[in-house]
C-alpha cells in the first residue's frame, strides 16, 4: 500500500513541476512579447509625431 502511494505521489510531483516550469516559461515569453509591442508602438508614435506642436 505504501509503495503505490509513493509511486503515485512521485508521479504527481513530477507532473506538477513540469507544468509549473512550462507555465513560467510561457509567462516570461508573453511579457517579452508585450514589451516588444510597446516599444514598437512608442517608436511608431515618435516617428510620426509632428516636429512642432500646433497652437
């Protein structure tokens, strides 16, 4: 009985750790994508801004 519990617990722990590591990698990738999108938007706004503000 104890042996089956240890095997089940070990498998559960490994699956949980794999899912956690995958989620961290995905979250970091989404953050980088959003950051790059923000930089592109800022650069586009700066490139298309008028040189002198209108009165």
